[in-house]
């Protein structure tokens, strides 16, 4: 276990490259989420609970929920800095926040996330305080977003958008669909012109069940209002994930 003092926050600086941006030359949401997860892994490693620490016990972190508020996405090549910190453990969730700043230290994107510990063999969720008591003792009174990423209510009417079969490129190192792939699938359910002419203002995704190679996924879409979209992925009647996002 980690015996040395650990920095409450860690930060990394970067400039979005060509592979990180979308058609409007702004950072893609999926790229932002990938970078936040790399930063989370780096900080967890400092706490003695990164991937290589936990996999020895056949345990891994899985991302359960993410809520994002976007003032604006940085542009291609813009210098930005991402700060992250572990806030606390609440119920079975380890809560971690992120803030992305521009060169003038203005917050561009804020996010809060909820993580679970999973046994890789049984696929059961484990109590953080039992596995990582030192992490459960931390309570940082600072929020990027104060509201927890809670359950997402489904709209009354959903329409089937398309079917997707999970392929090799969808799978991550834990053997299930990488969480950013669900985000890609969800955004691909929104009209192309809508995404080209509007910017995301907020976004939340809840991961409910794992998906694996060759799973058939039915993607359903609804737009409760002109600027609000809801997407869910279903396998054999089971809800795998839910997304709600707003545009401006």
C-alpha cells in the first residue's frame, strides 16, 4: 500500500493533435474522456491502486458514470492543462473529478466520475473500503461538479436508430467494450448536421452492463427537446448504457 504522502491533485498539460479533434477542429468528447482516464490511472498509481497494483489481486477499476459540463472544447493545437483528484468514496463508488483549463487558467470543461472495483473472474463489484481502506479515508472538499452523476431517467418514446455488432476494435484491455466506444456509438445516433452546427454543453453516460465481442447491440434514440438527446444501448432486452446530452 501507499505509505508516502501523495499529491491531492495531479495535472498534465497537452495540446490536442489532429487525431484528437473533430470536424470543427475542437477536442472530441471521446478524446477528452480518454485523456481523463489516463490521468486517473496515473494518479491512482501514486495512491498504490493503479492497474498494475490491482491486477495482481485480479481486481480492476471500471468506470460506472461520467457527467461533463462544457463551456467550450479547446481547439486543435491549443495549450490546455487537465487537473484531477480523488474526492471520496460514497456508497460503492470512488468519486473522481477533472477540470480542463486553458492557458489563462479559465475552466473549459468540468467532469465528475464514479468508479467501481470489479473482480475480473466473478465480475462482481467490491467495496472500496474493504479493498483500499486508505483510499476510502480520503475526503477532499472540492467539486468540479457538485451533483453526483445519478441515474438517468428514460424518455417515454424511443426509436431504433441502428444495430451494432461488437467488433475487435471496440474491446479494451479488460476484455469488454471500451467505455469511450459507447460514447462514439451514442454521438453517431445524433444527426451529423446537428453536431456540426452545435456544440455540446453537457453530457452524461451511465454504464449499466458489460458488452463483449460479437454482442448484438440495438441503439435507440430520442430527442425530448430540440437541444436534448437521449441514447441507450440494449442487448437481449438488457440496458447496457444510457446517455443524455445537451447542445447549444
